[in-house]
C-alpha cells in the first residue's frame, strides 16, 4: 500500500531546504521507494509532500538520511510529520509535469531526469 507523507518544516528557509537536498543527493539518486516529492511554502516554513511505496521506507529515509543531513548542516527545525495511506490519486495532466518541473523555482538544474533517462 502506498503512503502520503507530509512534513511541515517550521521556519525552514528555502536555502536550508536546498542545502539538505544537496547534502542527501536525492534529486540525483532518489530513494528507491519514493514516487513523488513536492515542496511548497507555507506561512511558517515549508511543507514537503511525498508519496512512498511503504511507510517503512519513508521512516528509514528520515532516520538514515534526512536527520543526519540536517544535523550535519546544523539545521534543527520543528517538524510536524504525518504518514497516511494513499486513498486516491488523480493526475489528468501527468504528461505535462516535466514542463512544470522545469519552471519550479526550487529545482536544481540538470538533475530532474527519470531513472530511465540516465540508463544506457
């Protein structure tokens, strides 16, 4: 069963978010269990919404990658985390997502390729 995870990172800046992503390297080498990652600004920080194939994969990612990266960078922010089973997903314009990703202000240039695109 797939799960939707939400992290509300309180007072996390866009630069800190970028530093954590770069430290972990998730855009170049994403965790095997993740389907989707979306980050949006909220009034008091950033909200990160992801879809994972199993909640255990997300929990392991938090423990083994996210927490150590934040600690190494000296970033200690309150995080409100939810993990809920995926109930439904609707994506009528899925084929248009690559263009949307290319225009996202928080993206890292040149790393948004699928695993299929990087295999010889």
